[in-house]
């Protein structure tokens, strides 16, 4: 007999496997297109190959960008540039959100139906244990479903590479304004997906233990909000601080890769945690908030010197 805990773990594995399969298919497609292009344009594709290697996510978003009529006459400067960029990227970003929401909803509905027919023997205590066991998986899941990396790469390819050469675009106030505008938009997209995930956790808790777990759901909400903010901020932060890309679409700053690598290693470490507790939840929430606060201060002081085109 399967328990709800084992089904939750299977569901988490299904989400991760779905993203892995999707990424694999996408990479196979990009590789096949790259190989055919190499055969046809072997003498002219040096920049193209480098672009494909370092900007896979950004390029996949760029291919689906659409130019749609919308009135931005009330905006000016970087607000206009960013609003136009996200408007053109809206279709592909929305499609990604819809796919993730559909997957989460299908799994959530399946778990809810399972809980109706196979209730937990110890009720509230068992369900709380299941949720604590699932909390460390959230860091790993959020690492993969965040749109941050895709949006950052697309920003450089379709926007920043063309305007970073202008001095006004590297002024302190312009950088701060642009950074927080982009952070807000990335947070909205990440938050939309994570809100659906939280919704199904609430539904499942009501089905399993009624309203008894409402107080514990605040713990889940705290950790999910913290992780949503953390992953929305992280990619954008290291992009502005390091700006590792050249006009030839090469990554010249190894620290950029190390920073992402450390986050991935931490995500793997979280998978080794059998069960979290309040110390884990509060610590992760505090670290996330401190990272965002300190990072925001660093952006205002360092980014005007580092956010520029690399040769």
C-alpha cells in the first residue's frame, strides 16, 4: 500500500523528470539545428556556435518573441525599453507558465484524489511529517522552474548587447531602476507558478486533515515566498554584478559559472536532507532575505562599474 508521503515523493520526481525530458528534447533539437547549420555555413558560423553554446535558454525564448502593438507612450527611458522587451517576450513566458501550471495541477489533482481514497492513518501528525519531508525538495524544484536564467540571457541577446555601449544606460539611477523593474517582472512569473503549487498544497491539506493544518501552512508559505524571491533575485543579481558576456556571446567571467554551480550544489545537498524542521525553514528564509537586502545594496554601489560590455 502506497502512503501519501511516498506518492508526494513520486510526484516531485515526476516534476523533475518532466523538466529533464523537456530540457533534453530542447537540447537535441538545438544540437540538430546547429549541426545542419555547420554543414551549410562552416566558414561563417563561429559567432553562431558560441551563441548556441552559451545562450541556449535565451535563444529559445528569443525565437518565440512576438512584436505586438501596445501603447507605451506614457513610458520613457529604460522603463520603455524594459516594458517593450517583456511585452515581446510575453507569449513565450506565458506559455511556459501554463505548461508548468498544468503539470502541477495534474499532479495536485492526482494526489488529492489519492488522499480521498487512502487517508493517512495518523491524520494531522502524518501529514505534517510528509510536508516537512518535502520542504528540502522545494529548493531543487525552484532551481529548475525559475525563469530567471532564461530571461537574463534573452535580455542580453535582445536588449542589453545593443545599448550597453551608451553611457546613459550605465548610470547608477538607470541601472537601479532597470534592475528592480526586471526583478519585479521575473518575480511575477515565478510567483504565478509557485502560487499554484501552494494552492494544491492547501487543497491537499484540507482534504487530508481539514482545517487543522492551517497554522502549519504558514510555514510552507514562508519558505515558498523566500525561495521565489531568492531565485528571482539571484540570476539577475550575478548578471548585473558580473556581466560575463561579450559582444561575441562568450562567457569570459568564470565566477558567473561558479556562482550558478554553487547554487546547484546547494540544491543537490538539499535533496540529501531527509526531513526539515523550523530551524531549517527560518534559517533559509533569513538567508534569502539577507541575500536580497545585501545584494540590493551591492547593486547600487558595484553595478555601475561592472555592468558593461566585455571585449
